[in-house]
């Protein structure tokens, strides 16, 4: 794992098991990375993805499972989807490591994502959904 791997894929599989979830890896179509099926307490992730992509996807779907999101349907701007994206970004990105990578790579999101071993989506979500909250938590 690279520097940004706050939690590893194996740890996420263990977490899923501790939550009583069944995780399946299988090829998915139409660009779908994964989904959570609440009624069956099952997470499905695309088995063709690279490990860092699986890690990001599984973390995201575990967020849906933790909150018992029964009807997400992947719509990007729903409350449940935004919550899962924020949860994933905060869980997979260390604030200090992010700041260092942002400085070293002069804000290049692709290089930051590579350094932190996460997807571009997770970096974008961190910048849009998590970072403003973190910055707002500091008293100046």
C-alpha cells in the first residue's frame, strides 16, 4: 500500500464480515463499480477493477451498508450518495498526507490520487465534500 492507504482492502473485507455483510466480486456492466443490496445485506463490486479501485468502491458501499441505505440507485447528488462519498473520502484520505501530496504535485488531482492510492473520484469528493468541513473545523 502507498502512503494514503489509511485502511486496506483486507481490512474492509473484515469489516464487511463483522457487519454481517456478504461481499461478492464479479464483472459488472455499464461502468458500474459496485452496489449495495440492503435486503440481502450484500455488497457487489466489479471483480475486474484494480485493487485500489476495489478498495475505494468497497469503502463506499460499506458506507451505504452502515447507514442502511435501501434505495440509492447511484444518483450522484442524492443525500445518501453524497454521505457515502464524504464517508469514503474521509476514511481513505489522511488530511496530512493529502496536504503534502497537494503541495508536492501542485494540485494535480491525478498525481495526488496516484500518490494516495485512491481514485480521482475520491480525490474530487475529498476536495468538494470533506475538505471544506475539515477547514471549517479550525478556529482561526
